[in-house]
């Protein structure tokens, strides 16, 4: 079923790619004729870095425009955007209100979709255990300490869970993944919200194991039987790590997949702000309790954003030619570039979000003049 779903999404992405060929021809005829080479700089989130690097390669082949992206973390991307030392920034969580106020006229452009999955290592228990946010929070705060606890067992009828202590594994480094995961736990469990909250760095309970990055958490879970941890979906897919299903706002236990994350993004698109407004209220993940019909949307899903200025002449050294190149790169990333997303285990943007991005990109100007003249 999952393979068929991925195939459908890839087919849609291929249609987008084919439909964009006339636009790509426009780029070739208007940019490669430039007498001076054009280059763009970006920096920020590490999660989408492999995708951005692939898209930069493809864009260079297509246009001759070099895009250098430095994966320094979401906080660094926001800081460099505010300082105007890059042409675009990138961040997993949207800018906080105070960050948005420090960079007036910033646009948020969702570029890809990620999700946090719960992985575990229980001998004899296959992929697909059911969890709720309430139960997960109690596991990670060490209120539930054994796998055969009645609260876990009741969610998994027919599964024989061992009478063994649960080993909790978490990120030891500052992590956007941790911020997304703990934001979900905070919304689902009052005790977690009171004692730990949501942050990139958490004061985890004693007798838990820390791992650096997705590789560190995955390695710790794989090396310790009866353990549980959390990683990004793309990492779990690329490394064939078993993960569980989580109850969403509709009361459905949803398996994380490219399709269910895409469905969550499509549902969340109904309540997205304008591109030039603050996105702080969107939060670190899509709280599907705020959506009328979450369907089969996976509950720990989030965007990763590119952030740019609405008026590009505020960036030192920006020229009309660079501004046009940046806008065309953004259009490429959010349109035909989405074809490459699922190839790298990222989630392609649903149509609703692509249309939202079109309205945002059309807002971009240089010296007050609109830059999008092909759409």
C-alpha cells in the first residue's frame, strides 16, 4: 500500500516537472545569456540540506546559476537572515515573533515537509506499535517504565509486550527535531508541558541515554534492546528502522509515510497565514486539533521553510539580476524541484501549499518592482 502511495505522489511530482518545462526554457533563454556569472548564498537548517544541495545542482545544470547552501542549523539561518549576510535563510521552525519583528517584511516559504517518528527495539515485536501522545509523554518522562504497562498494552491488543524496563533514548544536541517532538508532547500531556516544556534542548530525566543527531539516537536504539527514541522520518526510511503509529486528532492510529505527512500538510494548509505575516502561530508542528478534518494526517508533521525578504534591495550587494535569479530558484524549489523530494525520502509539497507559495513568491520585489512575470 505504501509503495503505491509513494508512486502516486511521485507521479504527481512528475506531472509538475513536465508542466514546468516551458518555464525552464524561459530561464535558460533569460539567464544563461548573462555576461556575468550569478551566484546565490543561503544558510540554515540541516534537515533539508541534502534536498537543497540536490536542487542547487539541478538548478546550476539548468541555468548556470550557482547556489551555495551552508547547513549551519535553523538558529544560524535565522540569525544570518536577520543580519542580511545571505540571500536566503532556512529554518525548520518558523521565526518567533521577536525574530520576525527584527527582520521586517520577511516571507515564509514552505519548501519541504518533515516528520518525527518514534523508533524502538523490542525483540520479537515488529514495526507498527500503537502510541498516543499522552502515553509517549509518560514514557519519555519515565512515568511509564515497563513495556507491558497496561496503558501501552491496551493500545496494542494481540501484541505480547515484554515485562522489561523501557530504555529511553533522546537527542543530546540542540535539535529542531527535539523541538518538534517535545512541542507535540507538550500539547498532548499537561504534566510534560509543566515539567519539561518544548525546546531544542531538554533537561531529560535521569537514567535516559543521549545520542547526537539522528545517527546517534538510531545507533543507541539499535544497540540497546527494549529501547525507544525519536528520529526524522527521512532518516528512518533511508536506514530501514522500525517505527510506530501515533494517534492523530481524528482518533486514528497513523503510520508515518510520505503520503500521511503530505495529507497532514494539506489539512494544515487551510489555516496557514499569508506569506508576509508572522508564522509563529503555526508552531513547530501542525497541531491537527486545530483542523476540522485531519483525515489520515500524521500528527507529528512540520514544514521546513526558506525565509527571504519581500523587498530584496535591503540585502547588501543585491542586484536586479541576483534578485531575479533568487526568485527563479525559489519557484524551481517549490515547483518542478519537488520531483526530487521523494527520491531523497522527503515529502513533496501538496498542491494546496504550492499554490500558497505562488502567492508568496509573487510578492517579492526589487526596488519596488515585481519580479515574477512568467506566472
